[in-house]
């Protein structure tokens, strides 16, 4: 069995990150649950509501590897649905006056891509990427702090006969702390790519190529629709796009290096793996169909790698009226006069 050598610092980071995510979610959920017995009085006085829930969905990425026909580029042009993977999340939220919501959410999923997906379109300007023959996978674990804005509530579009009485479109943005770890398969083993320094990251010969960190921040933005089933339960459909600060989600960013440099910094199995994983051009590829040589293009450093999710969420609102005629227990469904009055005359506290 193959075991990847994990540096103590990285192992501590992984343990602390996992503990932090679990501790935050358990603490906040327990706190809200403990207050639910007296929550109705609290909501009426302070105009706050609390929610907890989870989601299932799909995760995909826009990296340098893979893509679609034509030259590699940024944005949806390179989106390939075949690289979609399942994901899930749990969250807690607090909302004020049915319009502004703060949400803490933990999401877990996977992204991947492979150049061989371009086999059928390689002749249409994708031959270079197909011949490059790279691939990767990376599991994603993140904690996000998001702000939701429900414009329909602020604009006062709710009434008992309105379509918007139970449906609320919303926008969101925030900050995410996440972990990724690009890997490639070699001899039926998944190898961590960051320690391989495949593009000379951290080598003194390439001072501008810094060794990338596996724990980083990104900036999520998105939109969705929230449907109130009752004053306590709701469903959401939402899409969230993460704007990252790294081009190494797939361990591919810039140009090939001289493979002789690996022996200066690596030894043993790491040295062997780095030489192979740096250049995996398809055997028999004509020279005019590949850039796999020192200084040749390996990726596009001007385009960072991003990933995104589409989720179906189910939420439970604490302190709902349990179907007794009011809308005091939902974030966006202003079905009751009290809820609409709160929007017109919010209480100061």
C-alpha cells in the first residue's frame, strides 16, 4: 500500500481545519437549538430569525486542464459538464427584517479535469492540450461566511395573493476559507502534486514562482431562489461561484522547466515522480503538436482557477408560527400583516 509522506505542519493544519469546521457548526447549531424554546418572543422584539439546514448539489471547476474545443480560455466557454461531481453542505443562518441574512456554511466536494476529454475535438485547435495529457483531482473542504440580500422583501412586493409571497430571489457574496490538494494518478496511485514542485515553485531559478498554499481564501458570489413551504420549512435553489486567488487548483499554471533541476531539490521517489508528472506528453506526439519542452507553455498564468456549485437546500427556521396564520417564522415570506409592518417600521435596538 502506498502512503504519501505528510509534513507535520500540513498534518496539523488538516487536523485543526477539520476540528474548526466541526466545532463552529456544532456550537452555533446547539446555541440556536437551545434558544428555540423562547425564540418567538425574541423574534418579535428584535426582528431576527434563525435557520439551520443542509444541501446536496454539484461541483465543477474552470482550471487549465481539460476544457472544451478551441483554445483554452477563461469563463464558461471551457466548462465541461462531464467533470461534475456531487457535493454537500450544512449551514446556520441569522436574518434581520426578512431581507438581510448572514450565513455560516461548510461545504465538501471534489473537482477534477483531464486533457484526454478533448480527444474528439483535438483537431479543432485543442490538439496542444490533448497532447499535453495532464489530469488532476482535488477534494475541497471550505467554510464560508455569506451575506444574503433579498430585494423583494425590501421593495415590499409581498402580499397574500402575490407570487412572491412564498418565493424570494436573492443575491449573496462573502468570504471562504478552503482547503484543496491537487493529485495525479501514477501507476494506480494518487500522488500529491504540490510537494513535486512540477513547475519549479519555490526553486531559486524561478523566484516569481512561489510555492502555493493548500489553505487559502476565495470570494464567493451567487444568486438563488428561496421557496417557503411553511413558516418553518423552506427550499432553496442556488448557484455559488468562487473567485480564487490561485492558478494552482489543478497544479498547472505557467511553463515547463528543465527536468534536470528536480534533482537539485528532490530525492528518491519524489524525484522520480516529479520528473514524470511534470511532462506527461502522449508518446509518439509530433513535435509540432506539443509544447512540452523547457520554457514551453504548460498553462495560462493570467487566468486563475475557479470552482462553483449548484445546490438544492432544505432549511428549518426556528421560532416559526407552526402554521397558525402568521409569517413570523420565515425569512422572506411576508404573508402576515406583522411581517409587512416590520418592513415598514423596523424597530431600533
